[in-house]
C-alpha cells in the first residue's frame, strides 16, 4: 500500500514539472514574437538639409587651466622639523616653506670645510716646495687634485644643507598640503602643490576650416556664466601645426586673470574669435538635434520607405536657430523637427504638410 502511494506521488510530481516546463516554453516563445508596427505611423514635421550663407561668428567652449601647477618635493631625506604654510595660503616665489632636520648635514659641512682648509694648506706648501725644486711636478699635481676634490665636496655639502630648506619655486596658492611637521620624508616625497592663477590658459580643438583664419597674437573675448556681463581678454598663444585624425587642431588661449572677478582653474568659458566673414555651410534647424552638441543625433526620413532612421551627426558652429553640420548628412535630405519623442529607429512616419 505504501509503495503504491509513493508511486502515485512521484508520477504527480513528474507531471507537475512537465506542465511547468511547457508553460515556461510558451511564455518564452510569446516574448520572441515580433510586434508588427508596419501599420503604425507617427506624425512629424520635417525640414530639408540645406546649404546656407551665414555670418561666421565663431564661438567655442573651453575650460581654463592654471598657468602653472608645481608639486613641491623634498630634495633630501630626513624628518620635517617645521612647516610654515597652511592649505589655501598664497606664497611668493622663494618663500621659506619649511625645514628638514639638518643636524647630520651641518656636521658634514663642518668636516668638508676643515678638509678643504687642510687641502689648501698642503697645496700651498707643496707649491712653494715645487717652485724651489724640493718637490716634483707629480707631487704638486697630486695635492692640487686633492684640493679641487675637497672644494667640490665642500660645495656639495653646502648644497645638501641648503636643500633641507624647502622654498616655493613659484608664486601661487597652496592647493594640497601632503605632510605635517614631524613626518619623515625621502628624496622626491611630495610636500605641497602650488597653483599659479595670475594668468590662465584654455586649450581648444579648432576645425581645419577655422584654424586657417587664426594666427598667434590674435585677441579673443572670453565670458563665463559665473560672471554675467563680464568680458575677459585673451590672446592666442599657440596654434599647433599638426591636427588629429578628424582635422582638428589644438589651440591655446592665454588669459590674464582679473583680480576683481577672478576665474578659478577648471571653469567653463565661452571664447569668441569674432566674425570670420560670410560662409556657406550645411545647416539644419536646432529642433532637429537630439542629444548634445558633442554627441548629436537626428532622425532622417527614408524617401522611399517613409521610415525614420537614426543618424549620428557632427555639429560645427552654433548659429542660434540653426546648426552647422560637419558630417553625417547630405544636402536635400529631410530631418525630423518635431514628434521625435514618439519615434524609434525604423518607425513609419506621416509627414505633416
């Protein structure tokens, strides 16, 4: 009787598992079915991609960087006995920032000084002997060499002692304080970082057609959202003679910082290169752009199928209501300017006339 009950239970469990597996398979197969959107269409507005003549007012976005960023490092090993600055301090070039224990180096200087004095005395004695014929030229040369070596050793000892005094290599603000007094440092250990923002620089990448209108020394106008209405003056300090694979050329702008409205390193700025005359360029309405200016996409209407196709584009100058297209579109193609929120790639569209 028990054996029969066990067999019945096993059969029931196997049947239940088989039923579950079949149900899961049907569910998975149903998810694989493709939804037919061929009869679904989205109403959109379109505009043609056109070559238009426009005033060329070139404005590019850049990030300002400090004129100099210097890591102050230890030139000798030892224990830091004193630090004379705080995080955020402005320090002038040559300022004493701190000291490293100099006990051993002071003794080395004293020993080197005594050795130099002895070598000088021996050289003078043998010089007199050599001139009087009581010493050979080889003996005189030997003591002359010993004197020169002692002088070099003395200078090296003094240099090592002076290196134990940490000085500011530039004028700037302390943005990093790496250690505190009492810490032991090795040669090359970081002590602090100094940033000079008395003048700034901005590095940009300028397209081939624009870079040929520029030259070193040209003045530019700079604005920042942190200072509405304030215009900073800049000068083109460098134009690279070599571009990248996309034919963009590195350009560096030098900016004199304003003490009344100081810019900080890392601030975004708009750099205006002024009017570059009239140019004829491929343009689309701003409404057609999806994404950012750096990673632009548009929907293009396929003429024959009336399907929306996603297209990557490279945007050039921003002309307000229209955008210059450097790559990704051809004149005469139609881009969608409204209704994109309801679109996906390969969806049929109904163009509103």
